[in-house]
C-alpha cells in the first residue's frame, strides 16, 4: 500500500471564457466556454495525463494554470512548503514565487524559443528574471541542466536554428527545469516531433521526474502517449472534465461514454486485433453553442431523456475515480484489455 | 503486355535530388515499388525519408527547380476506351504539359495532411470541385457538375450538402475540410488515390471516420490507394502491403501481416519498439539512438548505419546493401540478410 501522497495542486471550479465580440461597437454577444467549471487535484510526484480532442479545453486549461491566460473564475491552489498560494489572487511579488515552482513546456519547439537568444541566454533567462543567479553561477547552473537533458556544453552559444526539433524540445525542458520547479505543465511536448525522437523525450521526462521529484500535468490528444506516461488520467470534452481516474482502471473499464468512444477509436496493435478500431459518427460541439444538459449527449449512444435536460455533475465513483455521467453506476463500458491489466470488477 | 498481378503504377529506381545552395539533398535515391489495382500500399517513413517526394513525383508536383528527377520511371497502366490499356511513363512527361494535366486529377487524385493546401481560400468548395469535373469529364454541363458535386459531398458525409456546396473552406471544420478534399480528389473517379498523411492533423475519432470512408470509397470506386504515414498503427489497419522508407531508400517491403508479425530490418524493428501503444505490454520505450543525419550527407553505405544497433563497421558503411527478397514477397535492404534469398 503506497503512502498517501500529498496534494501539490488543487483546482476548484476553473473557468476560462473567451468573449465573442461582434459589430462596430464590439459588443459581447456570447462566450467560447473553453474551460467550464473544472475541478481536480494533483498529487506530488505524479503524472496527471490530460487527454481530449480538439477544442476540449486541455491546452487552455494548462495555460490558465500558469496564468498565461487569466482565468475567468475559479481557484488554483499550489502548496509550496508550508504555504498555500492562491494563484489567481497573487500579486506580482508572489507570482514570482509561483513561477519558481510551476513551469510550462510547449508543443512547438520552433515557436517557443526566441530565435535571437542563444542556448545560454534562453536557459539562463529564468534564473535572471527570478533573481536566482547571475554571471558565473548562472552559467554553471545552465551547463548542469543542459547536460542533464542531453545537450552539449559546446553548444551554449548556438542559436535555435542550429538545433533539430528534438534538441529544441530539450532546450524547452531545460528552460523549465533550471529553476527547479515542483510542477511542470507539459502541453503536447512530443506531438510535433518525429516518431523516433518522441521516445527519447518521453524517457528523458520520466528520468528527470525521478531525479528532481517533479510533478507533471501532461496534456496530449494522443491516447497511447497518455497511457505510457500517466499515473492518473483526466478526460476532457467541450471544456468539461468528464472522467478522472487511475490509469489502469480507467483504461480497462472506463466510466464515461466519451472515454469509451475515445479508447475504441484508437487502432489496436496486438496481433489478432491489429489495426481494428470502432468508428462513431459526429464531431465535438461548437463551443459557442453547447448542447443543453450533458454536452456529450448528441453523440452518446446511451443517452436518455435526462441527459438532454440536466447537466451531470462530476462525482466520485470510488476513492480515486470521478465521472460526470447520469448513468455511470449502471453502464458497463468497454475498455482496452491488455495483458498487464486486470479487469476491475 | 501481360499484367498478371494487376499492377496499376510501377515506380522503378526513382531518383529525385534537390539542388540547394547548401548542397544536394538526395531525397529519393533509387526507390522502386508497385501499386496494384484496388489495393492499398502503405508507405511508412519519418521526415526526410522521401515518402512525400515519391508521391509528389507521381503527381508531377515536385517543385523543379530546385528538385530534379535524375533517374527512374513511373509506369502507369491507363485503360484505353475499349480494349486493353497503354503504359505511360509519368517521369518522362513534362509535369506542366497537356498530357500530365489530363492524367492528374482524372487518373490520380491526391489528398494531403493540411486540407487548406488543396483549396483556394477565395473560391467556394463547390466551385473548386465542379471545376475539376468540368475539366476532366467530357460533355458535362455546369448544372450536371453541380449535381455531381452535391452527391459527392453527401457521399463523403457532409451534412446538408446542397447548402454547404456554396461555403468557403474556412467555414468548414478540420474533419469536414478533409472530407471535402476527398470529394475533390474522387470527383473524376481516379484509379489511384495518393493520401499523404491525410489524418495526421485530425483527432483520433475523426481519423477513424475518415479511414472508414476511404475504405468504403475504395471498394465502391475500385480504386487503388497509396497511403503515406509515419503512424505504424494506422498503416497496419489500412494497407495490404507496406514499404518502409528511410533517407530516400526502401528499407523493407512486405505484406502488412508479414511486416507486423515478422519485421526484419533493424530500422523497422527499432521504430516499432520506440512508439507508445494503446495495448500490449507496457514497457519502457526503446528510442532509436542518435538523430537524422544532415540531409546533405552522402552515405556510401547504409544510411541507417549511424543509428543502427546491429551495425557492422567496415561492412555496412562501405557499400549500399542491396534490396534482397528473403522470403517470397518480403524484401529487406540489410547486410544481415544479404546471404539469404528466396531462391538459392
């Protein structure tokens, strides 16, 4: 029985709405509800995988957590030592403490680096801005962290254009790591990389996690990557959190119809089933015109009348498993059966 | 000329080099394969493998200059009205000439990863698809072309096609645009559809829909497909036969079943072990070490040498290994198999 892990981050009722402005006077006519009332907590040292398809809000949520977008509503609580920082309410001073503890890695290794800053400047900047180090000391710290991510000290004065995609992603990781944060939000960190490089970066991230006792919120649309890297998985759809549970359980026996649909759509690789997948019609909804009741009901094969009218709340189905579905207790959904996975009865 | 294996297109020793300021990129360096009528050939490769340039050569759309096709043939079997067929070497035709224009669009259709590359943003979807029909199919009126376009849009799963036909590409979602692109590629009943990473930018549930649609259309139109992707799992579900490309060369070729059950080339094996999977045992990924060499590098021997776990210095890096048929239908380019042939 593993020891109870402490909670590092708690998100309560997070919302991020983008106003739609039309007309000459730029009146607000509606909102894109990109993240709509999302709550969950993240334990120290774990990897929480956040999965969902385009428009589900996972990237917006990740960026809202570090206040790259200002949340519209909700609380983000980060436990640092004895303190609990309420991230949305921090002043500039305290934001600095926050930024030393929570960093982000981006998807696009080409867009996320300043082309006019060399490796030393790029990875050194967080140390300067947070007044952690400068001069000689800074250079030493930068050398240490870039070596750890597999880059060479000889390249300190090179610029982004002379690095490959995989190397640039390593630079992004080094930059996030150099302040020794507790939490790293990784927003699709391997999606833009070649297949043979993805594995290098995933393994690197795992090793760094052990070494630095990092906590990851790993955002991806790729279910196979999420399966590989996560301890727990959060599934998002149209701005809502629809299911959250331990990886093994969630994959073997999902509790939300959307999770079931998502898993069924991934082509299998084990021999007998190779290439097989289940096709379901429909697309995610327009975020400016969400369906009534449960946002998933138009695509859900189990939908009943109540689903069209009443929005299900996220509720606990077990000590670790949460779902928002009116019929979570009664539905027997299909997951992925793998040799290491035991179907939880 | 006998066509016992129903070959539709045969690529022979294709070589396409890019002459750039910094040097020469040997994008396709002696590639051969066959696409059979009604069948799907999968092409697996990463960046720099030459998979896209090979496909673009078949359509005559490789930017030349800086590219130059310095060798090889692309033999397409085109049916004549009435009996039999003739063989055309697409590689010998001027890409911007009359004959290639007649073939491109009519006999071969192509869909891309990014649907916006196929569509003009300032014309409606309907106008663009109808244009292709009017260009290639004789004796068709504008009205008939429009009707056919509506039917095509309906067939590819676009709801309310009689309204959507007058929409602009930016008014469609990603999945819908991809469907519209398929409709355009199929508008003249081509014998071959080239799909270059068509679902890479799409969500997995939409990808599943698109692939199912392609399979249905293939059967309906008796169409061959060249499916290019870096995603092994997807190719495994779509292709009858697969070739694996690396840095401009075919490294392995086999039926899909054979390639997945019995991969031989170290690159194929390494690729499979390095990707996360949705099922099967959950073990630590084994990445392929190193990274792609510079595209300007010239390899005297095997281009995979620098990253290969099974490499033999002095052997693999001195001469390019030939493509050898190890068992019937299974070809490998690797010195480890050079001594074994199907017919001793």
